[in-house]
């Protein structure tokens, strides 16, 4: 349910459970964290198969204990600590627990029809521990509270205006847009990318 492709300085990791809106299971979280941890490419792109990036946690698994698993922080920590440029190429909507890996990336590219929401209030769960600070750093405290406390669905245009998303693109072009964005990093050495990445204060 996770596909990884590496070549020419780029690692692309794809969530591949489109029949379930790429809902995340324990197995998928572990595979994602391992794939990120094993990669030494100067650019890492995370994307999804189908029309949805990820609906978040598989609800049955979440209710069985996945909602409080340390795997969420293991994954977002691996992405935040990655030495290269990380880009979430959002082929569609990102929701709930999937937002953790999106927020941990350096940049976010999203298709124009994508939506973003974090329904922890409705579902009775808590956000991943590192998510509120990362969300606040991107959109500010008032909008972060709005996202977490109301579960409102934020469309791609608003997400872009707020700073949650860096680039909007046409459907089906998220990965190619991410590659274009990463062109300079792909042409640089891994050491140089890592050196520039280390200058950023928030990991």
C-alpha cells in the first residue's frame, strides 16, 4: 500500500490505497516512516494514488488504538528531520492524521480541487502532538484554532491564501509541479541541500 521510487536524486513515496481514499493503517505508517528514514535523496516527494491524498487514519484502526500510536510522530519526525527538500504533492484532499506528514514537509503543492480539514473535535481524537505548532507556524494562531476546533473544510484557494499550501496546480499535475519546484535542489549535491535545510529554524 506504499510505493517508493528512487532515482536521480529524487525519492517519490506514494500512498496506494485509492479504494479506501488512502486511509492510513498501522502497516502504512510504519512503511512510510521506514521509507523516509531509508532515503538519502536530496528531494523527497510524498503523494497519493487516485483522487484523494489521504482521508487520514483508517477509522476502524483509529478506534482500535491507532489514533494514539507513536507511529504518527515517528513519521512526521522523520519527514521534519529529513536532510533534503521535502514536498507534499497533494493530488487531492488531505484530512485528519494525514495532515501530520503534510505539515512536516518543507513545501506543499496541491491540486485546485483539494480540501483540507482536521476533524478531531467531531471524532473525539486529539491532533498529533507536533501538529498544532507546525500548523500555527504556517497559518497563524487564529486560523490554526479554526482548523482544529471547528473541523471546517478549507478549500485549496483559501489554503493557498493562508499559507498552508505553497502552490496550486491543475488536477493530475501535483507530482510534476513538485518536481519543477525542486529543480534547483535536484541539480545540487545532497550535502548542499542539507546545509541549506539546516538553516531553517522550525523542524
